[in-house]
C-alpha cells in the first residue's frame, strides 16, 4: 500500500467477477472433494464441490442481468457473455454431480433436522455451512420459529424476526413436503410456571420460517444474544437447479429436465408424483420458456429464507415484476379474490394430546370450511395488514432502480473524493 493506492475509485463489477472466477478455478485444484481428505470431512471447511458450486453461482450472476450505472442490462464484456458464463456454470455443476461426493437428503425435513442437530459431516446435501461457535451467530435468533419465553426447548426467547410472505404457503402444492417445513403459521407461547410452552397460532400476516428451529436442536441454547447454529450457505439442490438452468439455456428443456426432476421428486411422496412431478416436468419440457419459468418457481419453493432469491431475481431481470406480483397476491389473499377465493377465513385448532405441545390445525388448505369437531377452538384468519403489503418496497420507489445498497456516507467522506454513489442515491 502506498500513498497512491490508499484511495482508489470503485472497480468495475465485471473486473471483480472475472477475478473471482479465475481465483475459484485455481482454488478447485487446491482443495479435496468432500471426504477425500480429513480436511474435507466437515462442511464447516471448504471442499472442491463447494468451490465448483460457488464458481457456477458467480458465473450465472456475471452472465445475467444487473444494474449498471447506465441501466439494467447484460455485461458488454465478451469474456462474460451469456454463453460463456452458462457454459462455465454447467461444466462446474456437472463436475459436482458426476463426482458422486454429494447427494440430496432423503426428505426435505431430514435435511433441515440435520442442520439443526448440527450434523456437519460432509458427503450429504450441505456443501458448505458458515460455521459459528456456540456463542456467536444469530440464525435461529432471526430466522427460527419464534419462542416467546424460555421453555422446554430453548433458554433463548427469540426467533421470528423474519418470515415468509403470507401467500407463499399457498404457492406450494398441498402435497409438497417442503411447505410445512418452510412456512410455519404458529409460534411457541409463553411458558407456564413449570417452564412448559405450547404452540399457538399467529395471524395470517405473521408467518415464521421453519427451516431453523430451536425445538429440533439437541443443544439447549442458553445465550441471551447468539445461538451458535451454522448457516447453510450452499447445498446440492442448488447445484441441480443451476445445472437445469444452464442446460436449458445451452441445450434445451429436455436436457434440463433430469436435474429439475431430482429436486421435484424429493418434494413429493411416490403416490403424488404422477401429477406433481411427471405431468409437471412434461409441461415444463414443452419449450425453453416453460422450463425457465418452472425453474424460477422451483427455486422459490426450494430456497425460501436461504438468502438466494433476490440475487437470482436480479440476474433474471425479474426483481421488480416479482415484487409487484407479491403485492398483488397479498391484496388478493386479503380480499379472498382470484386464486385465493377458496381459502378459509377461519382456522380451527387444538393441542395434540399425544405430546401436549403441538398444534393440530384445520382450515389452512383450500376448501377446509367449518369446525372439524367440538374439541377445536377457532381463530380468524382473514385480512393482511395493508402496511405489510406496502412495505414490500417503499411506495414511489422503483426496486429495479435501486437493486443494490448505496455506499455509506461515512465511507464516501473518508475516500479522498474517490468514491461516489450511483443509481440515484
């Protein structure tokens, strides 16, 4: 570092992409496959499958749409052409797939229970997890099912800071096994004098994410500040969907179908696959556009709450459209119009007598009207708060014109005049 290099202007994002792609290409030769070495036996350390998956992810970002200072467009750098980037992505994904060093877990719930049980053994679905020790990290703290007090499952009354939009639950097919893992309509209430808590319904606009749960952990969290649970940064399902997307772009929908099928099949029991997998995949193969739309939808259903969606929507040039769609769907749900016309406005619930803590709920599925029995209590499940709908993005602001955060003023002022904000900030 010299006086001439202490203060530098921003580098082109394209230059950074090319450096990252080159560095990861080199790194792939330096690290072992999962379980090829004692150093790669844990997903808390990087391995070749993760490096290749990350290189594929960055290649798709670099080859996609994004906001440049002169507008939203693809890169004009020939090294980052769409064909070149999708070719890198496909080759990297195929390397991982053909290595046989990773696989989907048997069920979606098994995957997330393993994460909550802090099983960090390599060779399964997790390719890399951001590791935290027991006194750091706010994963359940922020993204877990809420616990209103210390109870039989946790010494930390946290969770529920973030959650899915109210309509997401209804985007899943009723038989999709990812639905009830991902979208949770309840929280854990205040514990009684014996420290025992029971689940209680929230409201239609207060859903919890369900992938991270204190109640699935073996370790009893006692910290008042952090929970120590690892963050799932990349998993094999993403490699499969990236392979599907790149194959569709380069070779057509028939080439993409086997990769999409693997993710889709895991989500449904065998009896539900003729309609939800076979017919679904057949329809997706009718055209590249149909396959692309199916991949976009599957990405949402598979990765909700994993902090992948916004970047994917940006590179697909769909960010503003999907945010507007979310607002429209939330308004329709609130008024019970359109696709939500047959969603009940009352839920019925009771506590499961087998464990004295779990909710049994009737009325979440379309057409479930009326009380199922005298031992059920009822709760309204009707209107989405308009403020929540409007908060999807600030009224009057075009989300596609502000895809990225600004540089903070404190950094601009300390840059000796070298840094400036773009994008109208």
